[in-house]
C-alpha cells in the first residue's frame, strides 16, 4: 500500500508522490504550492511592516528596544489592523482594517498628543500607557488620513509648479524681424 500524507495547505490526504516537501512540517500538493508561496510572502511583508511599527512605538515612547513593548499590547494593535469591533467580539475581517504603515503614520501624526499625555496623566504601567496611546491613535485615524491625502496633493502641486517653471525657462521665444520698407526717401 502506498503511503498517504496530509497536505499542510488544504489538509486533504493524498499520495506522497503527488506532493512536495516545501513545508517545514510536512508535504504540500503541487497545485497548492503557489498559494502557499504567495501566503508565505504576504506574511513576511506583514512581519516587516509590523517590525517598523514596533520601532516607531519604541521611538515615541522612548524605549531602549522593541523588546520592551509588552506582548499584551499587540492584540489591541491587531484589533485596529483587522478592523474588529469591540475587541473582536462582533465581527472580524482578516487584515481589512488600517494597514501597519497607516497606524505608524498616525502614531507619528499624534506624537505630540501622546507625549503630552505621558507627561500629564499618571499611568499604572507601560501597558496602560500604550493602551492610552492607541486610543489616541484610534481617535485620530481619520485626521491622519486626511493629513496624508493633503500632503500628497501639496507635493503633487509643488511638482507640477516646478515642472511648469522648468518649461518656461527652457522655452525661448524668438521673434522674426519683419522687413518693412517704410523708407519714403525714394519718393521725394
């Protein structure tokens, strides 16, 4: 009897000969392999974006490293990322909320508000401080988005104006001299 193994992607059992050993924990169907590779790349990109967000948090909260960020704060960040309502109680849509770079931009946008809150409000611990900062971020997502759109438009307009001024400089107007015979001396 030929050995059957379970596909780590679709979880269907099949003959080992019809599969490949791309997955570290087992086998994958050859037809499932492109989906697996695409998902793996997506997750790698998401991890990189999440690391950049962690670096921004460490910068704003003046932490020595990203390892100082409490692990308990990540579900709150994922709640924003996944666009969940009431901390995942009502509905959840995977990665359909605010992207990590949007949360990072909003953190930068609210940096002064967060630092002011850190100076004026007494927090029990770093986790409470981070949760308060995330509440500020959540409340300012729309403002940060509008700010980003306006900044993009401003840059585009500046680029258009720069290109127009370059065109004016490069365009030289040459006038042709008319040959006018207004000499009346021959008639006199």
